[in-house]
C-alpha cells in the first residue's frame, strides 16, 4: 500500500511539472541559432559537395562511354566534366575550412571526412586520366 502511494505522488509531481518521465529537456532555440552567413556557407558547402560527386560520377561514365565508342563529343564532355569536378572540388575543400571556422556548432566529424575525401577525389581522377590517356 505504501508503495502505491509513493508511485501516485511521483506521478502527480511529474504531471504537475508537465514533463513525461524519461524525456530530455529541449535545448533553447537561442542556443541553436547560427549566423546567417554561417548558414549560407553551410548550404554552399553541401551544394558544392553534391555537385562534385555528380561531376566526378558523370566524368567517369563519360570516359567509360568514350572508351567503348571513341567520338570527339564524348571525349570533350568527359574532359569538361573532369574540369568541373576539379573546380567544385577546390570549392568544397575551401568551404570545408570556412564552415569549420564560422559555425558555432561544428559539423559532424564524419561529414568533414566525407567532404575532404570528395574534395580530393577529382584530383585523383584527373591524375588517373592524365597518367592513362587513350
């Protein structure tokens, strides 16, 4: 009987405080507020990251198509996409540095590792295409 009274009292105090048991206190929105410049840099960084992945993928697909059916158009498209991937890779690396310095809350380490890998990948592809031309 005594245990039931204690449980009821603890349930009433939880209901009175408005919190459920086991729920964590939500952080204040003021703590999660980033500067608009930091948000813009983050969006630009992730867009460059996606553009780099797309350009490298399409450059490799274009190069594979060129190897199977050598035409000037396929070779030129592959070259342009390789150049595009190198340019966006440089921007990805630069914006990775900027985002880590500007944001109050740093991006996850895994995302930084992926961004660095994707930013360097076009240089590896470009070196491979230079070392192994047709």
